[in-house]
């Protein structure tokens, strides 16, 4: 008897990934899913959930698994907001993350030099100085505060704006637009008014960055935009419009992920006294703490793909047009790949985690995110011996399919 590829395998009960209990603690269910059916058709999500490490890797390597998903985002826009949407989705279609090779490769190459670890290392001193300045104001020993709002959010924003060349006076509007764009891309904008605000913000962000590019052409600085313009690819291998479109992606991607990475790492250490003690004894282990967080409880839970044509995976057929959730949060805990995968170990070495993706779509900003997160975590943990959680039982997570981020992190400094 033949069964259709979408016929559900005998698998544990379906759970909606955005239900409050799954937002709070997704890993038990994801582990069980990976164990029983690492490639599982979910009627509830109308998507394939791919949870095994090898299976996720196979998808990340397969050109038939496409990253082009602007159309589904567009389809989700309420009818009344459609006219604002055309230009906004034109901008999104120029984002590298929504393009497949060879297009993706051509767009990415423009930023390759500026994002290389050695180029990013130039910002280490600035990052460490900014970290100390923010902590001196927001993390006064003996005080209590929200580490998310006071430290984890503003620090990546400061470094990122400096790196991109955003004048400090433009910071507030720049970050307001970014937050609204995140609502659109991460699917948290629900009401029509929220959609309109998000679409408008993306258009405003593009207008702003377009004007900034023109300014940097006339008066180059020591920032990312000036560096890329100097290399001469803009107007040659990519158009100015494509360049500005990609800058809107850089602007969006730089803040949110790094903020969540910092907060999740601090939370992981404060709930594991032995690991916290290890980092305090050897501050260079802050790097290991950040890597373990990326693996075990990173800022990104999954990425969404589409089958461009039929794909055979683990004796299942993923049909052309099917949505695919590559659940890296589950793959990063695969015991076939990571010994004792549930253990947070700042000294872990060996297998590569997928916290920043893999292959063509490996996160181009990984070196910068690591630089900022490690500097902040190391300084916080080592200079604040009294650092403890203020409300361990009251932590809440943002309701997002893609992101793993706390709404707040109350601590005693």
C-alpha cells in the first residue's frame, strides 16, 4: 500500500510552536520530535519540521531548498495595507537572506571584505570602551535593573551604528525604524495598523540609508559604507539600489540577534554556578560561553525555506512549493552530533553548531556578533561579582517562531 508523502508518520502529538508553553520551553518537544521523526510533515504548521542535524545540513547544502520567501510574507499582508507593501517588498527582495545562488553570491561578495574577522577586529577597542561606559551607567554595583533594556539592547546598537556610520544624532529614528522592520520580518506585526507602520518604517529606512550612501560618496569616513564604496563594486557588480536594499538588511540583522545572544548567555551562566565560576576564573572562556549559548539556547530557533522542486529527504518526499522549517534549535542538540547535548559546557570543542547557519547562508555578521557578545559577557561577568538573577521564576520569552529572546532580564548587579 502506498501512502502519500504528506501522510503523517506515527509521531508524538502535534504541538503549536507559538503556544505559550512552547515559547517558554520548546526543547523537550523538539528533542522528542527529532528522536521519532527528524523529518516530519506538520499539518498544523503546514510545513515540514526538519529537526535532525544531518537532515538540516542536507537541506542547507541542497540548492533545491530555496531561501526565497518574500512572496509568503507579501501574502500575509492585510488587503488594506497592500499599496504600501509593493515598495517595501521590493526592498526585501534585495536582501541576501531572501536570495538563492548565484544571485545571493553576487550580493554577498560586496560585503565579504568588510565583514571579515580581521576587518571587524578593528572595532574591538571601541566595543570594549562602549561596554565599560554603558555598564558604568546601567550596572552600578548594588543596584537592580533590566539587563535586557539597560545593556543587551543598547550595546550592539551603539557598536553597530558606529560601524555602519550612523551619526549619533540619527540614532533614535534609525533604531525606531529597525524595531518596526523586525516586527514585519519576524511576523510579530498582526494588526493592519502595525503592518502599515512596519512597511512605512522599511521605506523610511531605505530613504535614510540611500541619503547616507550619497553623503559617504561625497565625504568618506572609516565606516562600513565608505569601505564598500571604496572597493568599487557598487555600480559595477551590484547596483546602488541593491546596495541600499542590503544595507536595510544589515541594519535590521545587527541589533536584535546580538542583544538576544548576550541576554541568553548571561542567563545560561547565572543559572549554572559552576560554568559562571569557570568564566570568572578564566575570562577567555567567555568565548566558549557564547558558543555554547549559540548551540544550546541561541537567538535563532529556525529558518524557513521552500522546496523549489521535489526533494527526497530521509525517505520522505518534500513536494515543490512545500514550506520547510529548518529547526536548528533541535539540530544543535542532536546526540548523534554532540556528546551529552543537553549539558552547557563552556569548554566544549568539536562539532560545529548551526547557531549562525551554514554554507552559503552562514551569517555574514557572525564575527561582529561574536565580538560584541564576548566583550559584553566577559566584562559583565568578571567585573560584577555580585551579578545574580532578580526574578528567576518570572522570565518571559518573546512570542516568535524564529527568534528566541527574553522580554526582560531583571538582575541584581
